């Protein structure tokens, strides 16, 4: 995966300030999350700090945002995987203080909200509102990939 981040170079002109493999990848059981960018509170001017290298958290900083890609391996491929306990916040139904915009890029993902299950395919999008318990599952035989923007929200 090639991540390109634009900003302003040392001479003050527009520039590509980061390019290449994303530096922060979190493996959590059947989930692999690639942090593409994390923003702090409010709009920021272009800087030269790679904010995706801060300590990883499920949610962005208060008032901030995250832009990430999540890969979900098929459940049967990782049964008994001990890395799932390292990031237990990924496992099962959970509610976050974020407004999430998610689009399925590849594969099939089942969104579970309460008693409702929705099977999502490439191009399908979800607006996940703050505080709503939900779970993402991959019940298919192939790895699924989704992209999301998480916006910090008060509930």
C-alpha cells in the first residue's frame, strides 16, 4: 500500500511530505488496521509531522479524526489467535464516541446492530453514529477490506 501525504516543503511550496508504506499497522486477531492519518481538534494547517505514528487508539483524539483502512480476515482463519486479546476493543459489539463513515472496498462484511444484520459488499457505505453498539464480521472465506473516517463526537 502506498500512502501519499501532501503538505508544504522546507521552501514553503506545496510538496509530498510522506510517501510509502503506512508506518502504523495494528494486528488485532482477525482485524488488521492501517492508520493513514490522525488529526487533532479543529482544522489544521498543513504540517510536517506524521500524525499516524502517534500511539494507536481505537478512537481519534477529542475533537479530532482518523482515516484508516481495516482488513478483516475470515473468522475461521484466526480461531484461537492470541493477538485478539491485545486489542480486545475490536472484538464483538462495541460503541464508540465517534461518527464513522465506512465504505467496503473488497470482500463481504456483515454489520450487526442490535438484532439486525446487514451484508455489505464493495461500494456499500455505512454512517455509524456515536454510541450505537455494533460489530463488523467477515463470514466469507476471503479477507474483506473497508476504509473509514472516524470523527470524534460527544454523546
